């Protein structure tokens, strides 16, 4: 078969076939009656083998070795091909993300495009100061998607605070992405997500925080409860009492319970909840002391009766604290 026929039937251009010939990859082995070089059936099979190996990303040099060197095994190349392919996919994914962010900013002209690119570069800077300045100076110009991604990955506390502030200014635009963060397999991402949601003063954010009260992650539940308590959401009461027992942010939780107890219909409910947690025998002394202290600012007879009983508690620190609180309440 002549080169033109091979090109038409194989889909490999005549120019590429000549290139293969010059490299010694595949050379026509037959001759026509007129003296023209022709490709045999074996030559054509080799052409298809070459194209198959090229489709895997092998260079022509490696293709030749694969076909001609019996000691050249796939394991020598496949691992490297996988690594390079992953790197290429990561680079292309990063480019696609950057393009989507630029598109989300709705640039009116190339100057706007260049400005967004500059801001995105600053947001990805290795310098925490540069990242923070980019957020504080240009929060409104940064795509919300970029802010959310940065907030979920930021490790510097100052930059993280700036990012949460910027997301709060953007309203509920990034809530769907932050909600996905609550389900991340990484604990630190879940915490960053709930803390970012807590900064957004929006009804939809409050709904997400309510749902987060059932999250299996203790840290997520704690931050959700503290945020909801500050918003006056009574559903957070059991989780806030849990926070008091656990001992992390217990003062903040007690303050939130005190504020909620300012509503007469909630005071006895909160006091009863605190007292119930004192009952189990496995509650340690530090937790009992924190629960007693939390009762201090809960108004009503339920709290007062509980404190009177606690003033005779077998744990001296609990008894003294309860007696002291009762003295202050009586003085009032």
C-alpha cells in the first residue's frame, strides 16, 4: 500500500508517516512494480501500535524503545506518565478555577481582568500580610468563591479573621460553599466553615447553624451553639449546656445561657437543664463547678433551690461557690 493510501485509511498524515520513516520508527518494506516503496500489512500494524502508544503520552523516542527493546518494560514509564498526567490535570484544574473566578467577577474590560488576577495572586501569596491586605483592601472585588476557598484553607488567625469579615460583608452568596465545608473529612476545614457561617448575620446562615447542632463534630456543634446563643435561638440551649460541661468556651456558653434566661419562659428550662447535668455520678468535679457557676446568672426559684442544695455539696469547691453565689443573690 502506497503512502497516500495508508494516510487516508489510517488517519495518520503523509507528513507524519515520512517523519516516522526518517526516525526509523516504521519504514515501508515492500516495493511496487514501478519501484515505489509500499507499506506491508505488518508495517500498517506497527503504525497503529505507534499511534496507540502515543495516545498514552509516550514520546516518539519511548515509543521506539517500547516496540524494539525487549528489555524495556511498561513499569519503567507508566508510573512517570501517571505522575505527569496528575500534575497536568492539577494545573489545568487550577487554571479552570482561576478563569471561573474571573468570570464570576464580571469584568467589563481587560483592565478589570488584570486587576482580578492581581488580587487572586495576592490572596494566594506566601506572605500572610499580603493575603490580609488583599482581603481588607479589595474584599468587594474578590469573587466570593475565592474568598470561601481561602477561608476554608487559611491557617493564619489574622488572615482568617479578615476572610470571615469579608464573607460576612458578601451576605449569603457563599453559604452554599461553606455548607459543603461542614461536611469536609478534614476537622480543621469543618471548624473554619462553621466559624465563617457564624459571622454571617443572615436567616439562611442561622438555619445552617441550627442544622450544625446535630453535626457529629463536637467543635462544629460548639461554635454553632455559641453563635445561635448570641442570636437568641433557644434551640441552642442543650448544646450550650454541653459546652459548659466540656469546659472549652464554657464562659462564653454561660454568658449566652444567661442572656437567653433573660426571657422568663426560658429561665426555668435552662436552670433545669443545668441541674440535670449535675445529677450523673460520672460528672467530674471541674464540670460540676462550671455548672454551678453557670447557675449564678440564671434567675428564678429553680436556680436558687439548686444553688441552696449545692451549698451543701460533698465537693468543697462546689459547695463554697454555690454558697457565695447565694449570698450575692440574697444581697440583690
